[in-house]
């Protein structure tokens, strides 16, 4: 197929294609004529007819009515990443446009970050980094992850991968899902279902958040929930910052309501420099790097391409995100 005839793919990414990882541009160019947001805005009249798909590349842009109205032939918005909380699914579907994401590509790398945060926090790795001298164990006591109880809130594909890793650490695994009990996963990793999230919070040494951000999970963890946790427990968040009430978390960490927190996500990202969370010692905050591996980013691009091609060719879509009814 001549390049000019390839469907136009609008790349929405901070920095245009320069921000897309090296090697991925070539992969995308094999299938699509790439158009950056900057180019699009300059030659909107001419380009808008050509664009059939949009690829959102590791950023949180607003896809609004105006953009949707300017793309009459748009068929699909492919999100590279699993969370689509930055997209208005109802608005997009009202334009007859499909939304896809990449749940398979991200699950291992994000589960790894969850385990890394748990281990780093439990064994005080960040505090100890570069303190390359002999210290008495008594000054550096941490907690063992092995044998501890892990509470997973959100047993989706990432939550399950966390559970598999936790099993290898001989952890006791509890989980809570709002809608669905996962009996197969329970058996595979020996996890126990807590119908009430409160029970999980009260019993866990580590609580890890792996839910999607929705109106129901916004500030799911607030003052009350933190107060239910053990004073020796650690909260780990690899989902979205807004799932945790940050004011309540500051208070809980300052007053020994919980022992520590380890966050890969905050609200907003980044936090303002003077945010009280950044001043605490019993917290680790990483810059939303759940999917930042060579392998995951490559797979995200491949999964997004497969999704777009399925939509354009009228085939079953590997990972479609439907808007909730109502
Ligand atoms: O996959 C996602 O939703 C992410 O958070 C990517 O970092």
C-alpha cells in the first residue's frame, strides 16, 4: 500500500512524535501515516478528512467535543495504557468512535512496581540508598514481606499479577473487588475474598490499590479507611492518585495512624513542590513509572496497533473500553 493511502493516525503526545519512543515510530509508520497534534493544528482543514484513528501516547490529554467534531472520519481512539479515566467515554461513543486500551501490555510491569514499592518501603531501601557504611541492624529494622498479609483492592489483571508475585513471597493474600468475586484467581494463588473492604483494611500489613479511577473509587481511601488500617501497615498505590484522599493520608502518616505509604501515582502529577506529602520521611513517591519498561512500552504500542487495525478492518477488538450504561 502506498504511504499516502495509509490511514492517518493522529498522535497525541507531549512533544509530538519526538516523545514517542525510538523504534516505535518506525513500527507505527509501517501501518499508518503519522500526523502529530502540532501538524494537525496547523493544517486542520486538509488533515481532518484523513484521520481515522488517534493514538494517545502516555499522556493525559483532553479529547474534547471540538476535537471530535473536527475529525469526521474518526473511528478509534487508542489509549496506550490501561487507565482511561482521562477520557469521556460517553462523549466519545456519542460520535460513534471506539476507545481501546492496552491491559495486557502493562500488567507485568505495573505489578512489578507494586512489589518494588512494597519491598523498598518495608526494608527502607530509599532511606538507606548511598549510606554506604556499616550500620547496626537495630538502627535499620524494617519489616519482612515474607509471611505478611497483603490486601489487594482490585483483583483485575494487574491485581492478579501482584497476587502471583505475593504468593512467591509466601504472603497471605486477601482481596476485595466491588463487583465480582474471582474464584479461579483465588484458587490459583490461595487468596481469600473479603466482601467488605473494611475487613481487608483491618487485617492487612500491606494494602495495595489496583482499581480503575471511576466516580465510585474517587477518594476510596480516606480518613475512615486509613483509621481502619493497622498502625503498622503500609499503603501502596499503583492505580490513580485520586483514589486516595491526600489530606487524610498526610494526617495518617504524620500521626502514626498507618506506618508508611508508597505511591507511584499522585493527584495531581506532579505534586506541587511544597506539598506536605513530599516533606514526610515515611513515604516513597515515584513518578508514575508503572509501565516505564522497554518491554511494556513496546507491547503497548503493539497492542494499540492491533486494536486500531481491528477497528479499521471491522474485526473483533482485542481491548475495547465501553462506557458504562446510564
Ligand atoms: O496504563 C496506565 O493506565 C498507566 O497508568 C500508565 O502509566
